[in-house]
């Protein structure tokens, strides 16, 4: 016997399908012995909404086959350098809806969350205060100084926060998309000091189109959608005793600020690049963390 095979349960009389109207209830009865109450709740809701969608859209068998083929190709297009499934969730607004609902569930306070995105990598290099995460000396780009302050809901600074930063290059590519960039270019982990502050150097990121060479690109073209994201920096802030904050800070001068293809921009996340007395561009931003549980998400790519 194959030890990997699922256990065989005893026959359970969930009934047979008599017509289209009876399918949903038969499926519900078949799943009714699910032991995990949350899984039972989620699957019941999923079946209800999927079946309602099919009843509303009434796809032909040919359309249904095309839909299944699209989802299959989304999975096949995902790999070490690209996660097409995450991208599809972003393009449909599902990822943004999930993070905004989570903020509501947490009371609606603190810095707005934003998408993790398909390009975050775990175990970015640990950096000292003020380090430059632009490791490609010949990559060009306008120098940018980033300074941040992390506080709690009462405005008290939080020390010891791990601040994971990542971004696209001055040509709009993440390092895992661009063979010309060194490994972990434009990525780094910093730690806040006793005043809740951190600072780093980098180069000004550029807005970019989401990958359009796969099934998601086909969908965007079929919908005649603008594929660009406004320029932004990604931040993940984590510390024991606080809810992990995944967010982005956008360049409010970017022309795509109101047409983000993945719906990730909210007004509070619009940042301003200012020219300092030293001639450099500066970005200053204050992050507000909620109390809660530290949780690091699963990396979409290695």
C-alpha cells in the first residue's frame, strides 16, 4: 500500500445529482464531515460563490476548457524567477482586498498595508545603518537617501524593528529579473535604533510594467489595461510583539500614481522625494505598527 495515499473513508451517502439546481447541495453534503471548522466554513463559501459565478456567467464547455487552460498555464508559468499566480491575484484586486480587510479587522489603525508582491526574497543581506543597497556600481540611477521612523499607535518609537527593503532598479527591473544585476541588488535588512529610526542609501526606483510575457499578460491585453505600476519602495517591518507590516511607499510624482495596475496605492502611501541642501534626493516616512503577532510570509521566490 502506498503510504502517501490519503486514507479511505467509509462511504457517506451525500446523494446524487438530479439536475443543475441540486449540484451545490450535494457537494455541501459531501464536504459536511470536514473536521476543521474554519476549513469547512471556507470551502462552503468557496463552493457557494463558485457555483453562483457559473450560474451567472453560464460558460459554454469550450469557454470552461479555456478557463481551466488559463489557470493551468498560470501555474506552469510560475518558477524561481516569477510567480504568475501571485501576479494574477494582484491584477484581480484580490491581494489588495485581502490586506485592506485585514487592516479593518485589526481596527483600521496604523500604516496602510500594501502588497507583498511577487518579487520579495527571504534572507536579504543584513545592513548597517546608512548602507547603500545599490550594489551595482555601474547600474546608474539618481542617488536617493531614505530615512524612516517606526512608532507604535501612541507615537512611541519602537527599537529593534527589522526593516526589510527591496525595490526595482532605475530601469524598472528587480535583480532576479535582470541577469546584469548582482545577487540581492537593491535589497537589504536594517534595524531601528532606540529612537525608532533607520536610514539607508539607494537609487531612485522607476515604475515598471508587470510581467506581460505569460497568461496574465494575455489577460491584460484582452482587457486593454495599462500594465504599469508607479515607482515605489517595498518595506516589511517586523518585531516580536507587533503585527508584521508589509507596505509600499510610492513616488507621488509618478504619472501612474492613480492607475496602478494592481490597485496598491492609497493616499497615505504616497511619498515625496525632496531635494536636500546636499543636492541629493531624500525620502522621509513614518511607519506606525500595531501590536500583535510577528509573522513572516512565505517568499514567492527563493
